[in-house]
């Protein structure tokens, strides 16, 4: 019996991964959350885990064979990840959710330093580097409200993104937390096609049978209301979009043996989730 801790178990990749692992008879799934009472996933044991409570980490990782580590998007993430892994045993397998083409960041900056903390931990590791999640369109915190109003505001400047269904990331993660053959490997993950933002809006229009128009905005407009590290992170991300970082890869198919879901497949399946709240 393998024991796997998922940090951020209610997140976009954590929840589908928990479902895949809980369906196995030989895996015990610990669902990490700062509010364990909110974890109500079948077959998942709610487990107290918060990046703000290092004192509770030893209990959370006690006896685990693997950790699915959702990178905390905060400035102190490199040190937090390093400290957490020091609380684990040397036999613990670590699967880090990073982001596509993290090598394109300048050396010594935030995202590569999080990955370095995992590589230097002395633990068996696998790094997943996905493109943008298609689930941003079904999430009220991101683009769902805009799409409901027929708008897709985005500072794209002609760039394309290979949107990926978070369930495909979870499918790769399932194998990574259970299979030593993926140890020491990095996987760039994306959907099967790259779409410009006007093409993305056209796909939304077709799926929803109502107009959705891409609205080109400035990065300054996109990051309005943010400050500090959060602002830096958004600006950096949009710069990377414009640099063409989020491109098509065959990572999902190479690991799972099946093609990644297309953006249009995702939209067809989630049409009801794209309606206004």
C-alpha cells in the first residue's frame, strides 16, 4: 500500500489526481488542505497542511511514500519547498507541479529556484511543467465571468497558447507518484494544438453558440489591482505568453500512451460550466 500526500487537494490538478489514486486499491490518499473539513472527496483522507504552518508538516508527511507538490505561488516558495522536503524521509518520491519551460527564466530566479529545491533535496523527483490550464475558463476567479459577458480580455499581442486540460496533468502525475521509472525526469505538458486568443474566442463562440470576442488589453490593464510579488508574477507570465513559451508538446502522450484532450473537447464537455454563476 502506497501513501500519497497531495498538497492543494481541492485544486485544479489535485482533485482529479485524488480521484485517480483513490480508485486504486493499493493507494492511500491524503488530501492536504489548510481546512481539512472542506476536503470531501471520496476515498481521500483529509489532512491538515498549510504553507503557513510549518509546525504541522511533520505530521502531514509522516509515513508518506510520495508527495504531489503543487508549487506555492509566493515569493518564499523556494525556501518553503526545501524546508518541507527536509521533513520527509529520504525514500519519499516528490512530484512537483511547476510550469512550462521553466528553464527560460533567468538562472537564480523564482521558478528555477523552486525546481532546484526539489532536485537538491536528495529525494527521488519528477517535475511536471504544464501550459495554461483550460480550467481558467470555468473558474470564477479567472475568465469565467468575462466569457459569460462575451469577452475574452487578454494581453496576447498575437501569441498562442496550447491550453491543457488539468485532468491530463493529473493523469501524468498519477504515474509519476507511483512509478520509479519516471524518477529524475522533467515533462513539458500541453494540449495538442496552440491557439491564438482570437482562435480561442472563436472556439468558445462555437461551443457556447453565442459570441465571445477577444479583447486585446495591455499588461498594465491585466494586472490592475495587484501589487508586490503577485504583480511581478502576472507580468512575468504575460511576458512569457508573448514570448511563445506555452507551445505544443507531446508530453502527455509520451507518458500516458494517449493524446492530450483538445481545447474543443474540453469546451464540449464543460459547456454547462461556462454559463454565468
